[in-house]
């Protein structure tokens, strides 16, 4: 079974930056799309950013201009660069990958932005 492992979360001050990584146990070249979701306490899980195998990208309105998603198929890794972080970004961030008809999830990494 495909394993996705997130890393890079932590505690950062408002306005700071973090870079999340999601490493797959196998090749990600065929995953389309891959993405990041987040869930804060009391909130629904929401899509943050997705990237297709050809580089097509979509962002949630709340993170446009601040977050950048990218993928490195040779390293079997997808990244989420988060800049200008706000307290509202505090959540558990989950990696997601689709290899139709299958879908895979990581266990999540905590991001906390101090007010």
C-alpha cells in the first residue's frame, strides 16, 4: 500500500514561513492530482492546494498569494511553501494523492501560528 508521510510542521510567529514536505513510499509520477488539505478544531477539512502531474495548480482563496505548491517526481515528494503565515492558518495539514481509482492520505503534520 502507498504510504504518504508529511513533515515540516511546527510553531511559527505571524508573518513567518514554513515548508511542508510529503514523501511517498513509491513513485508519485502517476499521481494526479496531489494536494494539501487542512483541518482546524471545530472546522471542516478544506482543500488548500492541488497540483496535477502536468503542473496545473489550484489554491484555496484564503491562501492565494501566500502559499506555493510544487512537486518533484524524481524525489517522490510534494511540497507546500507557506509564507506570510497567519493565526488562521493553524491546523493539521494532510497530504493527499490520487491514482485513479485510488486515493491516499498522510497522517498529517501540525502547523501552529502564534498570534
